């Protein structure tokens, strides 16, 4: 099976990659589309893939064809760190695996591992903190893999657990499972 035009992976894991979009010979992951740094939605939601028009996708694929990923060293890196004067480019999934942060709101900005925003919260101390979704142990301090609800500051989550919950809840129903704050 052919992989995504951007990251070249054929993985079909919605939490990590989003939906695999396919039409004709074009196959791309939803999240690779949203985070391709020079790709903009110029169409309506029902045009192309989520408003990304096919000619624009093809043009972006050509633009990044020779750009090397700073993580895997393969070509086709379409995501750029949003920090000024940082020139790191990477594939969306390589970035996720390396600790890069991609924002799923506003401009869909991405940051390399060195410039990724850090969660700033005043923690309520816990002796053996657990993810309140899977009940497995989490780190005491917020980091790339451990997030804290900024409202109740007691609910802690694994990044992949809270992302799975966010995907299933959709934008208007997503809330902290402990305090129910949106």
C-alpha cells in the first residue's frame, strides 16, 4: 500500500496521523496536510481534502520534495518550526516521535523539540500521579508526554490518552474528565 505523499508512511492510526485521505493517486494523512507549513485551505470544507485543494497539495509536495527531515534525514519534510530563525524542518510523525509540538487550533503552528512551548501550571502535589484516563503512572512534572488540566491542576494525562479523548469528544464537547471544564 502506498504511503502518505508527505511523510511516506502508510500507517492508519487516527490519533497520530488523522484520517488517510485518498483520491486518484494522491494519498495524504490529514495531520500532514494541516501542518504542512506552506499549505493553506483555499477551498470550502467539502472541496479537495478538508478545503485543501488538489493543485495546492501537489504544489506543496513538489516544494518539499528535496527538503530533508532533521530527524530521519529523509526527503519530503513539510513541517517547519514556527520559531523565528529556526530552520528545522521535519515530517509530522517524525516530529511527534521526537517531542515536537503541533498545535491543533488557530494557525496550526508547529515547533521543534527545542522550541516547543512548555505547559506552565501551578501543580497540586500528588504522591503517585496517574493518568486519569488509563490509570497508569505519569511523570510528576508536566512535559511532552505528561499534561495537566490548567483549571483543576490535579488531573494529569498522557499526551496520547488526552488526544484520543479529544478526538472522540470533538471540539464542542471536549472537557477535562475530572473537573468538566472546557
